[in-house]
C-alpha cells in the first residue's frame, strides 16, 4: 500500500486500491497540484525580490552604498527618537515591513538595544522573499546580541500581513515600525499608512524611508512612468506622496534627508556588464538594452546624465537622495 503523506491522501488510494478509489486519488492529486499552483502564484504576487531579482538587488546595494547612507542617518536620528519611544515602558515591540535581507534591520535593532539596554525587545518581520528572509535569519544567528530578541517571521507581503491581521481581529501593536524602500509596492498608499499607523502604541513611531522628491529616482521614474510603471511598481511614489498622505490624515511627522550619490559612469558604456546591470535594476527590467526602443534608451541615458546626476572628476554621480519620514502615533 502506498501512503501519500505530502498530499494528505489516505492509504485507501494506494496502488492496490479498487479502481474507483484510485480514480478519486488521482482527482485529489490533481486538485492538490492546482491548490499548490494557486498558493505559489499568490506568493509570487506578494514577493518583491526572488530568484535573479535578489541577485540584482544585492548587486545594486553593493554598488550604490545605499544601506550605508541609511544607517548613517539612522545613527544620527534614531537614538533620541528611541529614548522618547521607550520612556516609561517595560518592553518594546518592533515591526519591520519589507525588511529584505535584514542588513539594515539588525543594525537598527542593535542601535535600539544599545540606546535602551535595560528594556526587553521583540521583533516581527514581514518580508515576501523567502531567499531574503533566509539571509536575515542567517544574520541574526551570527549576531550575538540579537539572540536575546525573540523574532516572529511573516513570509508575506505588506498586504498579506494586513489581511492576516484583519482576519484574526487581534491587532498586535508596536512601539516602532519601519518600512524602508518598500512603499512603492503597496496598492493603496493612503490605506497602508493608515493601517500601520493604527498599529502604533502610545508614543510610537512609523518610519518610512523612500526616494526623495526631486531626486534622481524621482526625475527618472516620473519622466518615464509610462515605460517603467508596468510591472511590480505600477505607480511611482516619492517622499512627496507620503507626506501628502500624512497631512491628509492629520498625522504629525518629521522629515530627515538621507543624502547619497553613486557612480553610474559605466552605464554609458554599452559594453559594460556593470553598467548594464545597474541600468536594468534602475529601470526594473531584466535586460535594459533589450527592453526599450533605441529612442527610449537614448532618452533615459540622456536624462540620467544631464538631469539626474552631477559630474565630478570625469565621473557621473547619480543623485540617490532618500527621505526618512517619522510619523508619530
């Protein structure tokens, strides 16, 4: 008798079973596969970076220095914020949404620990990419101080987490919520901010880091929104949009600039592998040179050189300025 444990099928459906049972078994297997494909499709919808996209994302981070810029601002801004958040509290709960591989999260959690060393901390992590979540778990295992922090992993996108919370009807509230470079992927920005703001405890903060209005990213994606906003990012957003939502909802907020530039000189050499990979990431394409008409490619390159960047010592430095927005409870 064959036992189909993974499919949840009983032994009556084995190879020696009566024909009708075998027929039912085959139908069950077929339904099981359909359900699997449905779940996988949903996971794919929720995931920002998987497969080759993860490699492209990591390549960009190494080249751009974006995480270093974010962490510098975090070290400048957050200690004072953490002291205000923690005042009079016996424990702190942190929620990271779209945390990626955890490189920034572990630094933020370490900074929180060092700022309020006597206060216990817990962390919930929402991230749709299984590969990046696994990377995050590896970093946690290698960081001795974080072993004191209990983690809850939610391998899903922001909307999936929101749906889960609403279905359970039991909102866990947090003292500090951060959404770093992920707000581009949500369907409704206003509703997303409203939901996560509703999860804040007294004196809590919601930190959103996003590309700055008027920066290089903003100029590129708004100029070529018709060509670029066609896949995972269907609507481009900058700090201007987040602030507009905060004002509309009557929320108190603070804004801090996260200055950053990176060298895109290689982007103008059509034979450069580095340049091609950067252009593909910056335009959210698999292959930049194969994805647009010659006219569009030329227009994007001209815009990058003359409107999105500054030239220094013969190099082209892309304006990758970000904005750190702290919304108060």
